[in-house]
């Protein structure tokens, strides 16, 4: 399901031929309170009408008094064209699931706000033996005004000063991972990044990546975005490292998502935004944007508020990068974070370029800060570089990093260079933008007999104008 848009090429000849500081101790997830409970629903076997697709079964699923819920289908047969329509009775949000998309959701629905949804089974003409069965639902639990920071940073400073200086933000590149309660984000080749301690590698902890996250309720209980902004995480794509001991500088996850069931889009397409990545910069300041916890009033532990685990941002000083080994690289900064910030991008201030993945609390300015895993980490680099395949060369006219070597961290600035460098049967991945003839984008692809595939993860590419 990780498909990408085709390239548009203008006015070229294109012939593809066949042939350093104190070490912090605590990671920063914030697991979202929830539990599963039994719920039986059986549509019975349905047979389609001859004239049109029709709703032949309808029932309300309710778990009185819960803030949100999710359905789990234990068995189903939706034929080739039949589908399920699920509608929240709280806010009217709708999800459509057919046989393919229900498989991509691993037999589960999106998350719906409120305590009730209407489930309708639409059966296509002439299709027979169509049915759905539910035996369990997941229900959210109320935040209940408990102390902030119980999810991994008790006794460890994550606010780099007396006050929490984070502010609300609406960065389309950054989302929330549920139910583990971490932050995930979009990179220039369509890969998603988060912290290693956010996953066990099976998809049990990391189930859904949500964007455009709405305000939480006044007590801090989270609410979910519309199903159009929820993407099932592809469990088979997860590549990660976490030794279980909170090792600083060796804590990372790279993963993909399946397409949204309503729109058919991947996150990078639906959000139309991404972060570039660098292993060459050492900026003065960095920004961290993530879905961390929040409390009220600021600086207290008296309870959560409507900013809890929604997107917030803060910037501060970049202290250092420490390379202790090829797969042991940490970066440090005095930027406010909280539980739930795990996995956030560490962004060069004032840019859309990142240095690594935020993972741990432990701020004690001015000398010691919160920390993350830097992109000089060899195994992390390789997992991102090969996300699209083992033989990929990248081009990005908007990335001015030198030297260029065609990797996702040092992409060529012309398509011509990428085509020249790619091996036979390789992939040329091109970041959205304009690649002019004047800049050197004049070439005949495949004239040397190499076969290649062009990939445009997001947006449009213009070459040759």
C-alpha cells in the first residue's frame, strides 16, 4: 500500500530502456489509557440486491460513558465490492472499510470520539455470503486528573527552566502515535520516524499514526481526529532498535503506514508536507514539535488540560552531538518536552531540516539538556536510506547540503546526477520541486542500458523548464 505518485516530466528527452554531557535516564512516551472489553455483534449472512448496493444491516455499538472507542472485527467477508460504513454518533465522523482496507487496518476500525457508533453493512449487487462479526472493542479511559509525568519522566527534568514554554502548533508533518502515546513524523522519502522505545516491533504498541490532532477534553482526555487523518501503521515495515535500558543515542524507529481507507492516500500525500534530514549541520538553536503531555496551571501537577498530548512546540539552544560509536550517537539541547514527546523531530530552528529523533528527558541547563538520537547513527541512516528499496538514489533541488552523494541525507540537486549514479534496476527518488534545464537537468534516461524506476513521494516534479 505504500504507493507513490507518478512523475510529470516537461521538455526533456526521456527514454527508459528495457534491459558530551550527563546522561539522562528516562524515555518519554505517555501511554494513552484504554482497555479492551467484550462486545458481540453479528450481521448474519447477507445477499446483495440485484439493482444496487444497499445497506442490509445496521446496528449501534455503544459503551456508555466512555470518551472514545474502536471496533475489532473477529471475522468478515466483504466480497469484492461490499463495505462497512461506521459513523460516530458523537461528532459524525465516518469511516468506510472494504475487504482490502479492513485488512490494512488489521481487522480494526479507526478511533471514534464519543461512546457510540452506527455500523452499517452495504452489500453490492449479487454478492452473497457477506457478513461481519465483532467480539471486542477498545474503549478509552478518562484522564481523571492524575499527575502529569507518570509515563516515564518522574524525577527527571524535561522542562528546561521554571516554566513550560511550549506553545500550540499545527505542523502538518508531525503526528501522534496511538495507543503508545509517542510522536511520529514524515520524512522526505515518505518514511516515518519515532523513538525505538515506542515499539516492540510487532505493531502492538504503535497501531495508528494520527495527524491534525484536535484539542483534548478539559480534563486532558484525548480526542481523535477524523478517520481521514488516521493511518494504520504497517507492522511489517517497522525497523527499530531499543535495548530496553534507555540507551541514549541508540534509540530509533523507522516505519511506514498503509493508505487511509477513506482517501486512499499515504500520510506524506495526505499532509503534503515532510522534513528533510541532515547529518552535517551544527546549528545554534533547534526546535522540537511533538504531542507531549500538558498540565494546568503551567508548572503544576494538579491535572491535565486540553493541550494534553496535542501538538506543541518550543525552541532552544543546541548543545552538542556526541559520537561514541557508529551506532551510538546522541544529540543534546535545552528545549522543553514532556512525556509523549518521544519520537519528535529535532529541527534546525527556522528551517524544515532535522538533525535526529528526540528520545529522552534530563534537562539541566545550561550544561545539560534533553537528548535524542542523531542521524550520524549508521544503522538509523541505513534504515531511512533503504526505506524505498536497497538501491535508491535521491534528488532534491531544495536541499543545498554539500557534499552531495545521492543519499537521502546528501541528495543530488539535479535529476541528471541521480540518473547517472543509480545502478541497474534501481530507484530514482525525486523530492517535489522544479528541476530546470539551466541547473543541469538535461539528460536521456536509460541511454546507457540501465533500467530504473522514478518515485515521487509527494507533490509534483517539473523537469526541464
